[in-house]
């Protein structure tokens, strides 16, 4: 890839990134009052984070059993409202223990 091609790709990427942020500001000048739309938009970040995280969890180890064990431990610890560090360490330890057994 040449320098010109690189900067062309960079400009397109910057333009798309800017447009994603600017278009809603231009189109939605007033506060959104629709309850359904507000509720939908409130859950979008969590849905996107989940959609990006769960596939990465199951492809992060060599086997699905270790990934499933880590996910199960993380879900249980998160259900009991443990801290983020404890949930992450618990999930890693569970996946590690399943892997070495």
C-alpha cells in the first residue's frame, strides 16, 4: 500500500467516523420525548458491548469448555454484584483451571 492510498483510506475512515457523530446532532435538535425510542437508545451501548464481547470470549481460549466455565463464573459473580476486578479474575481463574485439568 502506497502513501497516497493510505491517506485516502485514512480520510474516508475519518469522514465516516465524523459523520456517525455529526448526523444525529444535525437531525435531532430537540430532546427525544418518545418513551419507546428513549428506552431503545438507552440499551444500545449494552447490546453493542455484548455483541462484541461474547464472540471474543469463546474464541479467546483453545477450547469452548474453558471459555464456557469462565463465562459461567463471570455471570454468577456479576449476578451477585461483585466488582469488575473480581469478576474478571474469577473468570480467568476458572478458564485456567478448566484448561489445566
